[in-house]
C-alpha cells in the first residue's frame, strides 16, 4: 500500500483469537487457519535475530493495530 512501512508479511498463529480459530474441523478433515500480518523490514530482521515469540511480545507491548498498514515499526 502506498505510504506503508509494512512491506513484508509475517505468517503466524492467530494468537489474538485463541487456539479454537487455528484448527477448524470440516466434514472431510480440517483446516488450519493462520494469519498474514503486514510487518516492516526492521521487524523481519528483529524476528530473524531474536525469534518469532520476541517479535510477538513487541507487538503486544506496543499494542499494535495489525490492520493498520501505516503503523510505525516496533523494532
């Protein structure tokens, strides 16, 4: 999106919605639901250095709005 600092995607578990959303039973099996979260290059680099959980903690600490493509980077 023009003007957005979030130019990468992070595929992760749907933490804000709990484990009931992750595993969705279907008549012939199941689906696993993941989320695609827009992130910045700095956040991607932070994840590589500190791990996925550390980045998720930063998101929680900064109370990011995951649907805001113009949010500032937390890393």
